[in-house]
C-alpha cells in the first residue's frame, strides 16, 4: 500500500526527473504537462501496489493513520513539520529556537492544558458526555491563545479514490475498479438521503448537503458551515464514516458552549427551546421576542467568519468570542477535504498550511520554547475527563494503604496471610488421619485375606497353591519345597496293649505318640501384614 506522503514524495521526484527529461528531449514530440505526469504516476503506483487497501477513518498516526485512504497522517505531518527560516522570521524573534511537538490525547486532563492547539477528529457524532466536554473546552479556551481545530465527520475519500483509480486503471483491471466504484456510489446515495444537520453547541451548524459535492479532483464536502441559528430545527444527525446516517432523537448540545450569566442563560434557553403550538396572542409573542433581542444585544456575542468558500459552500470557518482571550475555533466542513488521499493534491495541502498558519500566529512560545499540538479522536463512546481538583492531593481508597504507618501494618498483615496459607496447604499442614474401617478401604481386604490364609495353613498353604499353579497352568516344576506333615497313625482303642520284646527299653516310643496340642506345628505369620484394627474372627 502506497501512503499519501509517499505518493507525494514520489510525485515530486518523478516530476523533477520528467522536467529534466523534457528539457533534454524538447524536439522528440509534444510535451506532457505536470498534471498529466502526476496522473500517470498515480496510475502506475496504484496498479503496482500489492498490499491491503486501508479505508479506516479518523486515525492520525500509526500504520492505519499513515496508509489509510481516510487517515489523517499526512495532515498531522503538515501541521507539525519543522519550522523553516521564513516562518520563523514572520512569527518573530521568540520563534527562533521554537520547536513543534505533538502527542495523542486519550483523555481531557490537567496535562492537556499545556497544549497550544487541539486537533479534534471525531469519527462519529455526538459523544455520550457533551456537557462535560463543553465545560472543559470552555475553561481551556479561556486560558488564552489556544486553538481548537474541529473536523466535521463524514464518509471520507473512498469514493473519490475509486473514481480516479477507475479512470487511470489498465484495461484488464478497469472493470473491477468500476464495480467497486459503483458499490461506493450506492452507499453514498443512501447516506445522502439520510444526512441531516450537525449542531455543535451554540457555535455553528453544519448543514447537510442534499448530495456530496466534489470541490476539486480529490476533495469532497458533505456539509455547509453556518453560524448557529436558534430558530432552525435542532434535529442532529449521528454520523458514522462508512455507514448510514441515523437521525438523533433530540438536539445535540455538544461541545464548547460558552457559559453566560443567569440572565443570558435564560435568554439562550428561550431561544433554543422548541416551541410547541400555543394559543397565546401575537402581541405577547412580539413582546417576548423584543425582550429576547434586548437581552441578546446586551451581552457579548461570538463572531463567525468564513475563511474559505466554494460555489457558495462554506468549507472553512473561524469562530471567536470576547471571553476566550484571543482563542479561536477553526472548523473544517468535512473530513474528506484533509484525508491522506486528498492531501496528495495541492488544494488540500494549501488548506493544511492555512490551518497551520492560523495556529502558529495565535500561539505563544513558552519558557520551554515549545509549541504543543494534541490530536484527539472520539466516537459515540464516553470522552474521558480527569481534571485535578484544587488543593493538596488527598489519598483515598486503596491509596491509603501506601501511607505510613498503614503501609507497615499492611506489609506485616500480608506476610502473615502468606504464612497462614502455607499452613493450610496439605503439604505443609498437619498429617491427615487415615480411616481404616471404611467399607471401601483396601486395607480391610488385605486383612481379610491374611486371616483366611492363616486359617488354611499359613505359609505352607500359600506355597502349595503356588506350586499347583506352576504345575497345572505353566507346566513348570515347583518353586517351593513344602515339607509334608507325617501321616497320623490310626487310633485303635479296642486293641490290647502288646507285650514288649526283649531288649526294648521301657521308654515310650516318641515317634508313635501323636504330638500334643502344644507341639502341633503352627503356620508362620511372617507374611501376615500388621493389622491395626483387625476385626474379631468369627467361628465357621
């Protein structure tokens, strides 16, 4: 994507080279003028670009602000470019070492009071809090030698771009360019039907034109600037660039409303109120009008001056007020007059330089030798305002936790809270008690198996079962040697005792006597696990 500033620089370099080539080849044929060279170069640049085409409206910096057709990056660069020697000489000795600085405004705060000019580029109208913005702007203008540049929002220069591109496109792409131009024309026709007036406070009225007007090749205008007229219908319009224009429900009393005394406020309310049909006599109405006119003439009023006009349409105006101390409000009728695409042509550059001259001629160089510009963009959302209250700053809310000695107490409380959290964690806390008598505890199953094995014979019984498994299932020899118990002799209580043979001792035969209960081999319990709460065995 070729930006507006890059296109302008390409224009200058290629025009210079074409002029030199024209001087060298004067006899080669008809000479092509500077406008034709510009159009030809623009056609080449448009067809050679391979990036995305940005059409976002209202940005003044960044990639979108510099490369979008409807951005204002070129306008911002023109306002804040370095002062040359001619400008310094015209402005005076105080401007010999002056510098121009710019920054973005995301909120209206005490820090914004340092700016000498605020360039307001709304993308939609009006904001949610017009009254608060009005009060802040009024205080700022009354500080003296300040300038507000207000650009009335419109649909941008997308249609103008596709119209010129369709005329300069190569034959194989011309159909696509015309199709996109037709889409923009359809959108513009819908917007023309619904476009209505935009009233900014009691400063001016931007009257919507029945149809957008091309004031030159690349600049378009959608509104005509007029002084504030309290008798005109106050229905304001809500403008969204690239979308439809929706009529607001009630009048838009938006920005920079100059406050008057109580008597003046009553007369303004009488002037701006929408009168309902009444049955009062004509003489009473004439008396009220005469009183209103007398009050209106008794107080200072603002001055609306037309600075630029095309075919009866006021495109650039200046508004001043005696209470503003040489401050002023500059109004541009439409954003399509200063977009990046419009700034590729000389009329838009001249308008930007005129705005720059108005700002510099009204500004004062401070002790820091800087003139500051603030660029603000707004939409239908709330415009943040954070003015510091007079007096010593007082800490409130959570800020009090940073004040000694509360800060010391807070630090210790935080440390103790961390320690308590670590104590409550399972890893660092108390050991959890194990409940063994639950029905789902696996230890109960092991205890029951150990009891059954001990009843069946203990270790020898277990070894015998393993040997049986190895023989029958695996087909392998036994793993354990299980001693076999000696067979018990048959007990015959009816047989008489036999006589002892000679040579036999009188001692009883121990091998034939069955072992007593105390000598009976008991299965070892070396494999039995410790059972802390073993249930009592039940008799079979």
